[in-house]
C-alpha cells in the first residue's frame, strides 16, 4: 500500500492542490480492482513488486523509501522500458495503464471514489451547476 | 398498401417493439388514432437519479459500462475480427465477443426512450441531396449507394410536426443550406456560449456558412415542461430540468395519456409470431422472470434500432421465409451504417470555457455537398461541454505530459482553453457491412445474438480525412495556437446513429421495406427506426427517424 500511494502521488503529485492519494485515487482504484478491473489485480501486484525491486536495485530502498525526485526519475526510465530488476510483467505498457487509471480516479466524478469533493474539478475550473 | 385487419380477435390492434425515437412516435400516433397499442421495451424506465452522472459509465464515455443500458452482462454480440482496427472484447475463435460498452458493439441505450433519454438532441433535417446520393454522385465501385424512394418534400410535413410537437429550438433563418422554412422553430436557439461565439467568428473569417444548431431541447418552457438550465452534463446523461425532449417525456407519455397504450418494460422480443401461412400475427416475448408469452396484434411495428430490428427479423424465420422475415432478397442486415466523426482539437490562447451548457451551438454545412472529388460530406460543429476525464482521454494533445507535476499543471492551465470541433460524415454504404445472427452465442434470454461483420466503404474514410482537414482549418481560423487530432481508420460503423440495415426501396430484390416502411413481403409489418434509411445524411439522424416514423404511422392509420 505504501508503494501504491507513493506511485500514485508521483503520477499526480501534491502542489497547492492535493495529490492523487489525498484526492481519493487510492479509493477509486480499490473499488475498480474489486469490480471492473478485478482481472488486473495480479498484474497490479506484479507491477508494484517490480517497482519495489527496481528501486532496491538502483537505490537500495523500496519505492516509497526513495526521494520524490528519485521516484520521478525511476518512472521516466520505466516509461522508456529501461529497467534493471527482473520484472514479472512488461513494465512500460502497464505503466501507461496505471497512469490512465490514476487520471480516471482524479478527474472523473466524485461518485467513483476519487476527485474527493470535486477537488480536481475546482483545480481545472470545471464548474458544475444543475 | 392496405392493412388487412384479421377477422380473428387479436390482443392488441398494434404492437410496437422498442420505445426509442421511432417507436415512441409510432405508439403515440397509433394510440391517439384510437388503436389499442402495446409498447414493448427491453430496458427499464429510468429516473434522472438512476441514470446518474457517472463520467466513466455514460453513453458518451462508456469506459466501464453504460448508464442507460443495456446491462454489461447477458447482452453480448459477436464481431468479425477485421471489422475493428484493434482487438476488442474477448477472442471467441476467429471472432470477437463483445459486451455493450466495448468498441465495435454498436450500442444504443436500452431504456424507455432509448437513445433519446441521454442524447444531445441535435435536431437536423437531412438535405434534399441526402435523399438522392446516387443521382448526385454516381455509385462508387463496391458500394450500395442508392437514392431514397422518397425525397425531402415527402418528409417535410413530418419534419415540421417533429419540430413543433416534440419540441426543437433553433434559428431557421440560419439554416441556409436547406430550402427556406415555411415555419420557424417553435423556440429560439439556446444561449450562445462564449466559445461558440469565437467559433462563429472563425467561420465568418473563412467565409463559411454558419448556423445555430437546432436541438430537441426546450430553450424556453414548452409543452408544460421547463426550459434548459444550461448545465454542463448534457450529452450522455439525463436532463436534471426535464428540458431535453426525448420519447420518454414526449411521445411515450402522449401514447399513455390517450388511454389506448400499454407500456411493458424489461420485456424482450424473442421472435415474431406467424400464422401457418407465414403472416405476422404478433410477437413472442420473454419477460424479466423468464416467462415466455405470445401476444397477438393486427399490426406490428419494429423500432428496435438498425441492429436489433435486423436481428429480430433474422431470428423469426418461418417455413415461408426460411432465412428470416423480409429477407427473401438477402437484404436484411446489409448496409449497416452510422457516422464517422472526424474532427480536431485545438489549444486557444484565452479561456474558452464559460460553463454555459450544453455547448454545441454553432455549426457549418459548408461541406455537406459540393466538395471537389468527394462523395457527399458532412457538417462540422462545435462541441458540448467535454467532461474533464473525457478531455484527458480524447482531446489531450499527443505531445503533452501525461504524468508528473507538468501533467497536473497542463490540465489545470488548459482544460478551459482546449476546444474541439467535429461532425458526422455521410457514410457511403457497403453491402458487406452487415448484421447477422450468431446461433452459437445466446443472450441472457437464450436468443441468438447479433453478429456484425464488414466495414464501411473506403469512400467514407476518404470523406472523413477531408473533413478532418476542414476541422483543423476552422480551429486555426478561430484562433487556436496549436491543433491536433487524427482522421479515423476504416472500421464498421453504427453506434447511436445506426441505420440502413433494412433499406427502403421500390424493388423487393434490393430493399426490405417499401416507401412507407412496410416490409415488402408482409401487409402488416412496419419498421420505425433508422433501419429503413437508404443513406444516413451527414447529420445526426434522430429528427429524420422521428419524422419518418410519424409518416409511417400516419399512413398506417390512414389505410386502416
């Protein structure tokens, strides 16, 4: 869970608006992995394990234990498919899926579990009436 | 055409199957004429709250499901693998097995009102040229392009009826691509959003025609319901003010108010019931409890949409018509078409978003016809307000960052400055683009599902490329500092604008229904949806579906 939280907060980091985790993206993903995306749960687990391995190989610590700057650099390498650890899953394509799911949680309606109290909509100026 | 009334007592004068755009009209006209009508709907009657505001499960963005049916489970279809450019759904031998929200399924909503419950309600008359495409352009090799057996003038009285009785807002003076209107729209156009004003100036600068997009929305209170409140979640969702005019709040209530119509929901038509002689006598249905029942009527009207109407005919084979009712000429299910939607998105220097919905207000019909070396064309219009997650998925610049602080900043800085224009292309029909049935795969009722195969004619793709370039030109003229998008590849089209699968014509060898939408081989079986459309115009088809259904139903009554 620490790894997932660190990952989501690297994909959508906190600034003067909340990052992914505080905005509820973890809740969104939890719901989805228990329903529509249940088939992807093993892939998520394998990918997160690969991410921790990768961080340990490169920095000697879990992904959650390295600095935000190191996390970003690590994900940029993964995005290019440049990995050192022995991944059980092709790292680059599934990273794109995770980014997509993270954005779904952050930018879709709060009823889906993310975008808590419409915070992402307030940030971008999607004003809702009626 | 003469409807022969059976001497045997039937349960109803007429059974109408499907409560969408066409079925609602047919039920209302027949019931108001004093006929006893049974209106069947496979879906439920959905409240605004039930439809909800799920940005990942709606008719515009169906990532994980639909808000207005059909249910994800129990309603599969199969697709020929080559009919979609990427693998979709699950593999099933050589085929793809699809759930309703997956690409290639060609879904339309399953609920009272069908697509009209959750549509944008763009309300277009087809142009006179749209009814005579073969005469205007010739027939490209490999296509089944043909003229309609009726013309614009034949449909005009019913276009006006739809405009006034179901309720369309707009500005007839701007519809300069059409013959002058005898009657204005009953309601003025919706307020012009800020971004639509900018796009209007772009069109003026290019010297292209502009018009105010007519919509099946009350811009002011009308028909005892309120006017639009300009909310931001219109297309794909139900209306919080009940100002969007669909079958569920216009024609179906009219039918019920007459006292002559019974509405049954969550009822699936399994097959048409026929006499030993092969004459249609009603329909066999299966209800939500799995109970099968045969109901009889003197007249049966199919309004299931182009895919499901064809499926029902094909699933209703009789000794007299062993390949399906109306299918003697092997025409049922062919020429399936919808609309390609080329367009482009642009980044603007200033904020475009002002929150005034629904949004699509300005369009141009400059390119529907008369383009050099192009068969037909289509209109281009600005867009209803795009939800944030839809912006992320569909209209995000390909070179913008997708994650990290820069991606967050990009959405924050630019959500309100990105805007797109798009529009439907008149498809060039292919006889190979087809609805069939797959007896190997059954739905939750045990009924063989629709199998879809083929693809649109290559000319459709060429027109779409042409329109994509025009979309980019328009965005630049409107002041976009950056423009992106891709023209669509070739695939099988249909979707919410599905049409053409039971085409209208004089000759039973090459058509399924006559010019009054009566199935050639039957005196009491009619179609009232998009399936009789010979071609589907470069326009949203719903006003034409409603007008044609009205004409068909009026004719049934007149000849009864």
